[in-house]
């Protein structure tokens, strides 16, 4: 099993800002198997919507804190596991809304995607 971590970054300039993220997943990897976000955005932030290849990934208004991780969590445990989601160049779309409680503004929202493919 080959793994790759794909990083998505988006600047959040001010409290309560909503941003739209559109990213094509790596076409050389078969599955999206995990997602993680750094804990620098505080509480009350939401994924207003999220989809992969046009299919809903998380429910509307999903609390982003469920995807948060920090340096106290071992690296191999930081990802929220996802099953049976095809990567293969599919488009990931996320509407993120800042909860207004980050330690400082502006900040960089970082979303880490764990991609996997069979092979040697």
C-alpha cells in the first residue's frame, strides 16, 4: 500500500470568514482514507458543506473540531479515517466557516488528506 499526504492551505484573514476550497485529488492514488486539520483555528468552526466527486463527504454544518489534531497526538493517529472514497483526481469541495476563536488572525487553514493506492 502506497500512501501520500496531500496538503491544502487557505488563508483566513478575519473572524467569521467563510472560504470555498476546491482541490483536485492526486489522480495517481485510488482512495481518500483520512483527513486531518491543525488546531490553530480554535472552536466553533464548521464545514458548511463538503463533497468529493459530487457526493457529500460530511453532513452540512459539520463541526471542524472533530477533524482537529495537535502535536500531542502521535502522527499516525491524527487522521479522521474515511472509507470507500475514490480519489483518482476527483474534486474535493469544502465550504469552511471560521468560528471566530482562533488565537490570531490572519492564519493559514491547513487540511491534510491521506491518499492510498495498491501497489509496490
